[in-house]
């Protein structure tokens, strides 16, 4: 159920949309950086001759 926002509907809904977009961007950036760091760590470990475990 959505409350009646009256003349503020556009401002409120666009704020929700912007917040959601920023949250998605932060999550995507975090996942991207995590994968990049893991790949770099794997390369360093491979150079040092270490194995998983």
C-alpha cells in the first residue's frame, strides 16, 4: 500500500530511486573490488608457490 504523497510524490519517489541506484552501485563496486583483490592475491600466492588449503 502506498500512501498519498500529494504534490511531493515526484520528489519522494525520485529520492527512493536515487537511493536504490546508489545502493546497487555500492554493492556492485564492492563485488568488483573483491573479485579483483582475490585475483591479485591468487597471483601472488601462485608466484610464491603456495597452494590452496
